[in-house]
C-alpha cells in the first residue's frame, strides 16, 4: 500500500535506566492521546523513536549501532522519520545529526514530551531542541507498561555533580513534582488496577517540595492511597535519614528493599568522585538500615578503575562488599564521560587492570548473592506475579517484597499477589511453589 507520507504510527526503542522506561511510557501515552498508533516492530513505524542514555560510552555506541540499521529502513519507507530523544540527544545536540544524518528530530531531556508538536511541524517548533526548563513538570502525567505496576517519577534532574557522572549535565538541575500531584497520580493508578508503584528520581530520597521531604511523601502515600506495594529507587547515601527508616519500618506496604550505590570502598576515591560520604559513613548507614529493618534487601552500584585508584583502594572496595553482604550489585569499570570533572584527569588505570578488578569483584558478589539467597530457602514470601518465565512457559515469574525474582509453577495470573514457599535458590533466582491461601 502506497503511503501518503503522513506520520500515523510510532515505535519506541528505550536504552538505559528506569527513568528512561518511565519517560518512554509517558511519551507513548502522549503520542497515543494525539492520535498516533503504537506498533510492535520498527518496520511498521512511520516514526521511530530512540530514547537514549549517556551514562556510559557503551550505551551511546549501542544507539549509533542501531541508527546504522535505520538507513535500510528509511530506504524501504522514505517517509519514515527518526527521533533521538533523552540524555544522548541532550549531550550531543546538533552533533548527533552530523554523525547520523538519518536522524530527523533531536529533543533533549526537558523536551521529550514535545515530540508530537515537533512531528506536526507546529509553528516555531525546532527539530533540534535541547533547552532546559520544562514549563510545568506537574503537567507530565505518569504512565505504565503493565496493567498492575507502574513507575512514578517524583523528580527530574540532579544537583550532586559526582565527578564521573554526566547526568546533571544531560538531565539538568533537580526539579520535583508537588506532593499533591504525586498522591493524586498514585490514587488514579490504583483505581485503574495498579498494585505496585516504584517512585523514581535520579536521587529519589533527596526529594523536597515546599515543606514536604521524601519521608513525608512516603507517609502520605501510605496513609492517603490504597496502594498495596510501594518501592523507590535510586537512593543517595547522604539522604538516607532516620525518619525515612522509621516510615519504612512502620508500614508493611513499603517494600523492604533499598538500592544504595556505594561506588567505592575507599574514602579517598569517594572524595575524588564527589560522593559526599566516606566508607565509614556508608557502613554506619547500613548498620542503621539493618537495625530498623531486620529483613531488608540491599543492592548497590560499584565502580572499579576510577582515575588514581590503587590496588590497595580496590581491595578496600572488596572488603566493604564482604562486610555489607549486598543482595546484588550493578558493577562497572570506569569509562571517561566527556564534560565531567573526572574527564580532566588522566585515565591512568590500564584497561586490562580494570577488567581484572571487575571480574574479581563480580565473582565475589556472585558468591555473596548465592549465600544471601539461601536465607530465603524455607521462607514463605509474598510475590507479585509478573508473568510467564522467559525460559520456561510452564513456570510463572514473580517479584518478592525484597525485589528478588522467584519462579514457581503456574496457578496464578499476572497482577496477583501470592504466597510462595521457597524451596531452592541460586545467585540470581529463587524457586518455590504457591501456598494455598486461607
């Protein structure tokens, strides 16, 4: 069928973190409300959207690799338009089009949701726009990918400026949604069948709007909504407060999971990273968490090979990991991000040393994750059923209160919250069977 050149359908490719997933869901809802139809494949799309990440060089390389495939698609569908939005668009701007001329629209992190107007070629709308300053953050409605769970972004941007991190430069300064808007958004989602919500922010627990800080927001969500399960990520150690832990301990509807990036076990390296805490301070926070929340799942981010990191300082990271006993971790080797303060330093840890350090760290954490998961064996846990196992259609996949994946035989449907008796575990997954409800 010959196309008339109009943009009617869209497909979104998402790269990066939960914030990007949330933005993609909201963008899809925005486009749909404007009359566009979402399609399953790239080949069907009149508008192909890349929602991008710039946290690491490899993330940008993946996008450029996929953009190379677009040349073939545009030859087959000459009317197809390509949009690159989000962090990578913010960082590169016009340079992105110079490197990938097949791209038609480039919208930065504060301009993502203006895409429908850009596509419609509204008056005065530029196809390349990376200006900061969304007029009203509270006009951005949350959306979701599943009928029973949702991400709700409570703040955008970051004020911390860690020396290795590009996020403040591509996401801008921190801006928060009002607490009233967040509470009302959660109410609407619950009324529409959502049972689990994850609050998102670059540093979610630094949330502050007027007189409301993060612990007060959490308390309001527990008291003023009927949400069954509440989560949040990602936390900054400097913003974990006694009040927050008391709020968490006071409600079984707040899930006992805290993602608390450590990055390094060396206080000198942490200072060079601009992290605003020491290793000793971090261990003190962990002690407070485990005192207030006897059953808690702690996860983290770890980086090796930061400029000037010595072998002794790397060993300090291993020692802190052994001491804390994280349930799981995202682990990376340092890579230079142009525009950051650390990029001005010599990247003096050889790549082969970074790889060796990372591999040893991964092996250590895998062993710890295995041991941590063994404590689940024999317990009965409450799980949100997320769907069928990706590897075995006879098994269902659920998520525990501690954010662990559990597999069990079918007998429940997506969105159910069920009790599962854990019979075995490896480093990554729990296995069990559904208990009969009384």
